């Protein structure tokens, strides 16, 4: 039985966060952090939250090659993906692999003209590209270029435009977490007693320095990667959406 943790009251599944250039990695392209995750639709935007975040392991991770992480360094680029439909398109490509504008349009209830336009915008800023393995010459297939998106809030939050984009991405991460939990609750009985017992959320409050919070991200990421490697060939392993967040607070948040 997993102990409940939420200021002593609830359970939590933290997510994989890591550092890029000594900074916690932010990822909201899909935006949660899966490891081998669920066989079921984790939320309205993706079928399986993130497969070793390629598919999406949206975990921004230590130990990943620099080619896996898109380090956004200007507000305009982050703003390009900080869009309600574009962030879902990118998440879908990272989670489920290459797709056409028509396939994505059907998935999200949009017109193919709309998804085609927004895919081109994502390509313009380096988030997606045409899949070299085109199945049909009549319509191009798109794929994500990176597994993760990372940015420095200190660098990008210096302008109103950058702060707005960062806030959008943070909000998106929270929405994905909520959608994942809601999807689990809808399909709760299909998971069986072992998954029901370990699934959940928890939280705590501790007195830490910024350096300790960085170390927390690093150690957590390393542990997740170790466990994922350990479970790689186990048939009972599923994709699991893992979230980790840390914010300083000046008192009880009502």
C-alpha cells in the first residue's frame, strides 16, 4: 500500500523534471512526463501520455542527448508553441508518432486546413518537420523533431511576451495533469487493484534552498530513468504519467 501524501492527506505522482544547463527543464509539449505510460487515453489530448517521452517521454531529462531537447532561448519561439492547438499537435506527434494534418484534424475536431497551417508554424520554429518516410505522396506526414522542450524562466520571463508564454506553458502542464487524473478515474476499474493502489497524488512542504531543489530534480530524474530501464522488458509495465513541481511559498495557499 502506497502511503497517502498531501500535506499528509493524499497521494501524488511526481513527474520527471531535469536540468538543462543547470536549470530545471520545463516541458509542456504534451507535457507531463511519461515513462512507459498508460495503455489508455491519459487525457483528451493523447492516447498514452508519453512513452519514454518520445513518444513522448516528455520528461526533460538528464542523460538524454542534446538532440533530444529543444532548448528555447527566445520568447518568440516559445510563444509559437504556446497556442491551444499547436501544443496539442506537438504532444500528439511526440506521443503517437508521425501523422498527417488530416489525421490530426480528425483527432482534435479541427479542419485539415487549420491543422495544416499550425503544423507549418511549428515547423517554421523548429518543433516539427516532414517525416522522411512518407506513406502517401498526396499528403505529407509530420513528425516531432525533439522529445522535449526546455526553457529558462529567468531568461524568457524578462519581457511581458515571454512571461505570457511561460505562464501558458505552465497552465498547460497543470491541465495535462488534471486530464490524466480524470481519465484514470473514468477508467479506474479497468486498471486492476495493483494500479489502483499505486496511482495517485501527494504533496509536502519542506524548507529547501534553490540548490536543494535543483538536486531534487536531478535525483528524481535519475531514479525515474533507473526504474524505467529496470522495467523495460517487463510485460506488466505500462506508460505512467509522472509530474514533479516545486514552488517557493510564503504561507498556506488557500
